[in-house]
C-alpha cells in the first residue's frame, strides 16, 4: 500500500462496510468515554457531525448525549452547496432530514447559524488518520475548508473506528491536522 489518501479511503471504506452495527456501537461507546479524558470540558461550543448510517460512520449519539448532560452548546453541519457547510445550533426544536449523501442535517427553517470563529471544539469525521495527526476524509475538502475558517485555538478531534496508519504520503498544504484523535483503544495527542 502506498498510503496515499485515495488508496487509504478505498481500503478503510471497505473495512467500515465490513463492520457490524454492534461493532460500530461498541467502538463508538469506547470512543465517547475516552473523550472525557481530553481537557475540553470548560469550552462552550462543540461542533459534531451527525452519523451517516449509510456510510457505517462512528455513532455520534453517545457523544451527543454526553454533551447534552453537560449542558454544552452543540453545533452540527449542513451542506449549503458543493463547496460549503453552514453550522447550525442543535436544539430540541431542530428538525433533521437526511441529505443526498445519507447524512442527517437540520432542515432549512428556524435555525440559528453559528460562525466557525465561535466554535471551541470540533469533532471531525474521517476514515483513518496517521501518527502525525493528518487525516483521510471523504475527499471533497469540506472539513479542510471549514477548519481553516475556525480560530487557531479551536480544538480539532478526529474520531476513528480504526487505529492509525504510520503516515499518509500525500498530505498537502490545504490539509488541516488534528489536535487529537480517539480510537476505541486510545487517545492520540498531536499538540
């Protein structure tokens, strides 16, 4: 394996498809518990993606539950167009619907938009990451563009169903590295 993003994306997409719902849930629970050990709990705004079951993503409902119990302000993404996300404050009144990619997102009415500069902690989706905090995302660049618009001190945490690879060979200057990554087996600190 050359460890380039395209090959890693294909390999880990297939690995995810081969996981059962039980395996995904068990790993997701362990990841959410490990999140408690990262020093982020004095922050106010937490951005998190909502699980795409179609893509066998990590189940974020466990993290959402923790954030709710701690009375944190939770922000979720919504696809605006082919290049951009907007970020919506999640409330009890927020109505969700799956988009064309199978990702739940807020409907387009009565939403409070939160600007990237307001976010303190961002939980980032990925296929796999490396030991330097680089990640392989879905290849469209949404998160890299979004993360570049956040404050420099915003804490970026990748959550992964798989352990890291040693390196990703084709990192570019447009890629934004993580501060932390969490797997079911451990926490990786890149700061």
